[in-house]
């Protein structure tokens, strides 16, 4: 088995066209390396999604898990790429390709750090593990969401480091210590269908809802707190049930999403929205869909270890925040695990010509290694 450098392993992973949810052998490549280093492997395929959990050590002490995904988003029109998206091309500064930043370099970095750690410390304290899924970029139903209940029965996890690209301008400048909750709601405002020429016999739900929409635009759901910005509410679509020009529609449907802080809950948001609808005397129905609870790591020791590891190799002080979209961390945190996200710069993720700085990948491997030695 070849001994990979972190760049070589990243390249090998990029060359596998693992468009979500197809893992295309990425996890096999990684598990072969881990088995050789003495890790125990569990693989679980749920639906069309491959998942892997690997662990080493069982002694008393803390347990640290790295979390990542091997799937990538589609490349779009390949002819727009300057370099073939799955070539894993390397120039003097960058490693190029789909998934280079999100997040195959991160996966390669933590895989090689755990292997190095176990080789150097075969009788280490605690437990080191990693979890990979090929369903993070897709619907995320058959990945970490299903793995965690399964794994948590036999494996207690104290800390989880998600290798997602958290950095913004410089490696390590931003670390996520939680995420806002994400809650979808479909609001249907009911009116009465009729001919546009006879409005006295109908009731237009668009006009009925106009005041509500205006109020929603500036409504304050909460004030946020030190670690979370105030809850935001955005409407993504407004549609009527009519598609002809001479019918007053029966219904107006509004699709909206809350990104909410820990100052609000599903219940409190429901209550506030219902109150607003009632204030506007609307006949309505609501359909809720919770896509992720907010989570937040309050473990200051964990945070200070992360901070000092970043300072040592990146020579900067990270900002800890809860911004950005959801990640698989949302499925781990409810098990009482302290979750942080730390990875490469996210500027080109999901874009054409995705790339990552080679130096950053090498540094990230060292930061992860330092995290392991400090936490176990
Ligand atoms: Zn990702």
C-alpha cells in the first residue's frame, strides 16, 4: 500500500467522481489505509449511501471523532472549467478540482493525522474515530443522520471536529462552534376563487396576505445572543393557485425559511407566526418542516485547544461563530457531543474551478494532529 502525502491522498480522492450520493470508492481507499494502521471499521449502506465509521483505542479517556463527507456537488458545464474537474491537478500553489475544498482535502488531512497519531501512540488514551458519509451534499437522509443513532449505542463521543471548509480569507480565521437552526414553513393563505371582473364575489388571497408579508419583512423574532445573530426569516417563493389572467386565485402559497438562534424554538416561532396570521384575520394553513436544530458548543477547553492549535501553525487568532449553512454537525450535536467545524478556505466551494491552497492543506493536517494530541 502506498504511503500517501496529504496532497497525494487528496488527489486520489478528487479523481474519484463521487457526485452525491455515489461514493465511487473513496471510502474504500480510506478504510484500506485505516485498517492497515490498526483501526476497526464499520461500514453501513443505507439506501444508495455509503457510510463508514472507523475507530481506534478503547481506554479510559476522552473520545474524539472527525466527521466528513466523500460526496461532491455536480460540476455543471465541464467546458467552463479551466482544468478538468476530476484531474486533481496541482500547480505551484493550488490543488484543483471538484471537492478539493469541499471537502476531500479535509478528509485526507484528518485521515492521515489519525493514522500518524495511532502509529506514534499505539497505546494512546481514549478513542479516536472518524465518520464519513457520501450523502452530505444531497438530501442527507441516509448519511450521518442514520449513522449517529447506530454508532452512539456503542461509542461515546466527547468531541467532534467537522472538516468542512470553515475558513474565509486565511486558514483558521473562522471556526464554527455551532449552527443556526433551519426550519421551513409553507404558509397557505386561503381566499375565494372568482372572475377578475366580479371581485365582489371573490376574495383575493394576494391582497389578503399583502399586510402579512409587509409585517414579516421587518418582524423581530428574537434579538439573538452573544453567539448567534438574531433569527432571520426569508421568503423564497410566493405563488398563487391560478395560472390564468382572468381568475382571482383561491390560494396563495408562501415558502419560507427560518435560520434561528438558540433564543427561539420551533414552538416559539410557530406561536409568533400564528399570532401574526391571526392579527391579519387570515384563513390559513401551515406546513412545518424542521431541517436542523440549532447547536452550539460551550466547551471552553475545546475552544482553547482549537485556538492554540491554529495559532501555532497559522499564526492567527480564529473567530468562533455560528454563521453559514447547515452541516452534518447538526446530527452529531444532539448526542451530547461538542462539535466544531474547522477546515480550509471556502471561497470556491460548489463553484467552477474549485481549488485549495496546497500550503493550507499541509498546515491543516498539522493542526488536526495537534488537536488529537491535545484532546486525547
Ligand atoms: Zn461540505
